[in-house]
C-alpha cells in the first residue's frame, strides 16, 4: 500500500506480513521530483582536550549517504536527470531539508540543490 503524506514530496511504502509469516521489506521512501533521501553519517566519538562531549552538545552531522533519489525535476516540459545516485556520500547544509523517521530510522529529505558536494 502506498501513501502520499500531505505537505511532503515523497511516498511511504508500508510494510506488511505475508500469509507465510514473512515480513515484506521494510518501509521505503521514494522521493518525488528533485528530492533525495539521506541517512546522516555518525561522526566518531571525539575527545577534545581530554573532555567528553555529550550528545546534546555535538553539532548536527553534515555528511550523509544517499539512500533514495527522485526521478528529477521538470524544466520546460522535459525531465532533468539527477546528478547524484544512491550510495553517494554527500555534504549538505547544516539546517537544510526535512527530518523524518521511517521504521525508527532518522532520515533527511532534501532537494538536490541543497547537496553541496559529493565525497569521492
């Protein structure tokens, strides 16, 4: 079953249990237009000057891995293909995008133009 959540430009595919007890694949997010879904990469635990930095004092990550890519935007009636692909590691702005949680996994949905660089 597919739902489009009002006010958001992505589709959520619900999970289900088959008759034989197997679970259908976990919920997937399929972004629309020129949007991408990013999983933030956790930074390694750092000690600065011998002091422990609690989670509440850490900055938001600005690196992530693309887990889903939309089909691209329309420009003058033609679809412009996306320049990024699933699996790319990217840098993005600190306060860009929309944070969502799907299957207890925090994800970030942002436009392709919000991606600053691809890390090779």
